[in-house]
C-alpha cells in the first residue's frame, strides 16, 4: 500500500487510528510504503509535520518492522525534509 500525502493532512491526534487502520487493511506480509515529512511547519496545518523519532514510536508497535531513511529523490523545495519509510506487517 502506498502512502502519499494522506498522513500529513491528518490532525496529529488522529494518526494512531490511521496507523492501526493501515495495519488492519494490509494482508499478512504486506507493506505500507511512502514519504513522510521530517520537519515541522511554522503555520497550523495541514500539512502537519513530524520527525523520525515520533514516527518510530507510532508505527513500530503495530508493525513487525519499521524502516525509515532520508528520501534521496525529493523535489527541490522538499529536499532534506522528507523520509522514505516501509512498515512491514508480520506474516502471522
């Protein structure tokens, strides 16, 4: 499943429900992949930002494996402020 700009549009207090729903929708062994902001914004969102540590705490309890790294192919204005991630649902 591909995450593209939906997560950043959600009020931050709705994010735990989003993560739980994505886990529910994925088949065993499935993956949620996408790009998340690695920054906060000065104005009230959306978009709403975040950071790697926050995402780790949010996704890791729900997925067997959660990996994130700097996004190497962001468009110019977003370069250095995005993370590519993969959340792997356990096969069991």
